C-alpha cells in the first residue's frame, strides 16, 4: 500500500515476460505476465510475487495488458 509504479503505456507485448499493469476483468493489477506457449487462442499467464495468490491464465478478451512496469516508488 502506498507504492507507485512507473508504466510504459507503449509497451504492451508480453515478450519478453515481465511485470505489467493489467485489467484482469475485475480491476487494474500489477502482475508478472508471460505467454502460454502453444495456446490457441493465445493466452497469457498472470502471476503474483506474493505466494498467497495463485497464477491464472486468460485470453486477450479476458485480460488486457495496459503497459510494462518500468519502476516503482516506495513510500517511507
């Protein structure tokens, strides 16, 4: 809570994988995103650094990548 992220809105391709700002159908979240190889239609896997949250997969219709996270500003 209280942290801010710097997001490159022009970089929405999950290759290479990394941290992205994503609309997941419920809200806007920061997730680690990677392409699920061999999926048709193409899916992405969304993971959290917090082990308390399970990874899940979504199509482009179910989740929309808004931009790549380039930095974080933490509160003191």
